[in-house]
C-alpha cells in the first residue's frame, strides 16, 4: 500500500485500487444508492486473463466484507451496480445475473447469502 497526501493505492498482480478524497463522487453515490459510504475506490483489473483478475478482485472483496461492517457497493461504467451491501444485506443486480452474455460477473465467488434485485439504470 502506498500513501501520498489524500491518495492511497493498493496493487497486486491481479488488480490495483486507489482511494482519493472525492466528496462530490461520494455524495452522488451515497444519494443514488441510498448507502452510508465514505469513500469511492477506483479499481483496475489486470491479469493474464480477465477471469483470473476478477477472481482475485472478488476474493479481496470477500475479505473486505468480513472486515468492514458498513455499507458497500461495487459498480462499473458498463453494468452500473454489480452488487451492494446495505444494512448487512448483500444484494446482487439481477439484471446483470440474467444477462451473463453481456455482464459476466462471477457472483458465485461472493461469500454469504444474497438477494437479487433489478438495479438496471442505477449509477
């Protein structure tokens, strides 16, 4: 992990994550998803294959879910909300799950029980 002023980054062989103080983005995401969040983290997935990178990312997310008790969400520019956790409940985007030819997220790698909800169009 590297730290420069208000910027933190984590890098491993499969993905990198950077945290910046961006109050405008946090406020927008907080309002759009109705979540109590404090940071937005930019993640870049890279690896020998996309599947390998996503597997490493989802393993890291499982560790975060165990370590943090608060709300969280994983979003991207194409599918919008991939999943979120609000008030301890994990919710995956059924729109993505029902269209695996377009949105191929490895939901089976997420630990714990979840419910599905159509979140198409959010974010």
